[in-house]
């Protein structure tokens, strides 16, 4: 299927590896030109070179901290125009909520709620004017099924979800959609840290904690960032114009609810 987005431009945040890279690679496979960002320049440049070699699209790598005003400005300045925005920032650290300070909460909200909102604010009006726009926010399955040790993430990402629910119903009339992708346990560096924290809190080994997590996944395996990226590419497609304000859970069936 031709997704109808060849030649468009996307900004993909946190795209040097993991889920962000999966999204960037999938969009590039559809002929979308990219501005990608991450904090580590060497890793980001390597990702850009790999995408160019495999797909032939234009890729501009901008090594910045997207959670800062300066970083956002630099990333946005590199894009000729933005038709697609994929918001993605590293999740806040796990821990016991009793130990979280006000600064911890502010940092989490700034990265996982306010940064996506600021990037949407900076790009959505131009998308509306051109009558095409796709915004995909990478959040977490914790939005639907909170994870005890991820209190900071549970709170900040739920705030973004509530904001999107209202805005997405206003922009869709202009062919600008906003949706959220909620990953479960995927084979990423982030997962390693989360499982280590769970193991510590439960007093078990990392191997045992991993086994317990997988036991709760009907698919019986970790998710692959490539398949996550393909779901992102669909939400950015011309065919997805009638999909907005949705929370797509990709977790191998781990969430036990009907709705």
C-alpha cells in the first residue's frame, strides 16, 4: 500500500535508537524526508547515515536536547516545512514516589508533557494552513495500565493524553490528526532500566523480573521497534485521515481490559 506521504517532511524526536529510530526508519521507507534529533551526536549521525543508505531520503541530524527551548528551536529551524511530527522523549527515572522531589516532577512534566505541547504549538497552524498534518506522540502503556515504579511517567504522560484528547477534535477538520502510540515492553534500552528497577523493588534478580514481565504478555515476547515504527507510519499516512485523538496500545495483549 502506498501511504501517500512520499516527499513530505517529518521531525522525529529521540530518533537515534529504539522506538524513535523505528518510527524514523519506517517513515523513510515511505519516502518521507527527515529531521531527526537526539542528544548524543555520534549515535544520531550513525542513525542518519544508515537511514540514508537504506532509503535514499534526505535526513538532517540535529543533536540537541529537545526538552529545552533552544533545542526545539534548532530542530525546527532545520526543517524546510513540517508535515509530520513524532514526539518522543526519554521517560523519567523509576522509583518510589516518596522519594520524588518537586524538581523531579517538574522535569518529568517538562519532558513528557510540555515539550510535545510546545512542538505541536509551533507546527500545527502551518499544518492546518496546508491542509495536511500528522502528529504522533509516543507515550506509554502506563497511560492505560499504570506501572507502580513509573509514577513520574504515569502522571506526565497522562497529562499529555488529556491535552491531546481535546485538541485532536479541533484539528481533524483541516486534515490534521493527532494520535498517541502506547508501547508495552519493547526491546529497548529503556526497558533494561525499568526491569532493573522492578527487580530491585521486588527483591528478585533481573532475570526473574524479566521472566515475570514476559509471563504477563500473551504474545510471549518483547516488541520489536520495527513493528512499532510501522504502526507510526500508518498513523502518518493519507489513509489515516479519519483517525484522531486515539490511544493505540501496542503491548502484545498485556492489557487485560476490553476497552
